[in-house]
């Protein structure tokens, strides 16, 4: 169980989230719907330990997250280009986490050639798929998808979501989907929380 308890995030003097609490069970698909600019990405960064909250707690299995080592909560952000080292190939960055086989590349429609290139040599959609594959490390227990397929065409979107939902079921991954696309959330999530109406 992923538990968020009384989480408050103040950034640049703005209170983005105030005493937010929610839970995500293993295998649950929770959608979080809010307008652009509401702070969804910042919330994801805090959950994945990319930055600190102002106050509150995030626990997995009733235990606080460790400051070092692999985080069981992985974030695939809306702008994946910001998460790759511009001086290394995307394959090197991927292998820092784990080494998926060719079947994995095929499942997410990733060309092996892309892994020999640096981030600035790929499109946003190509980088998004590699970032998602990196986050699907076998150690991951909860995955945050922040508008993860927004840069993909409809066919590839469908393929990526099929893979994601298969992995949620097979591994009992907890999935948190950030999006303002309510049609998408209704298709892929088992529950939807709209904090803009609740807070």
C-alpha cells in the first residue's frame, strides 16, 4: 500500500497542495485529474523522491521511503527529455536502471537504434517510450504516468497503454495516472480523484 499522509507542498511561495491524503493499493489504477498548472507534476516529483515535500509523509508498506537506493515509486514525467543526461546515449541511461531484452523494446515499439543516440537526437515521443521502459524496472512497485502518452499518435498510445495495463495486472503494480484527459482516465483507471473539486 502506498499512503500519502497530510502532504503539503509549497513552491516559490505558492501552496500547491495542502494536507493531501490518499492511498493506492497494489494493482490499483488511480487517476488524478486536474487542470494544467495545478501541480500534478510537482506532486509526482515528491512521491518519487525527486524533491522534498514541505510537510507530510509518503510510505510504502507502512514504511517511510529510504533516502538512498532505488525508489519503489517511479515517475515518467510529461517532459522526459529533462530526465536524461544530454551527454550520454539513452541506452546508457536505461541500463543505469536495468537491462531489458529485445522483446521489451518490441512491446513498446522502441527501435534499438534509438538507444545508441543522445536525447537531443530523438523526438519527445521516442524519449517518452524509453523513459517508460526505464521506469518499468522489475524493482518498481508503483508507477506514476504524468501525461505519459500525450506526445504519441493514437496507434502507439493504444500499444503503450496495453503494455502498461498488462504489467499492472501481471506484477500488481500500483498505477497513478496524471491527466486532464477524462476520457483516457475513464478507460485506464479503476478510480478517479479530482483534487480541484475536493481541496
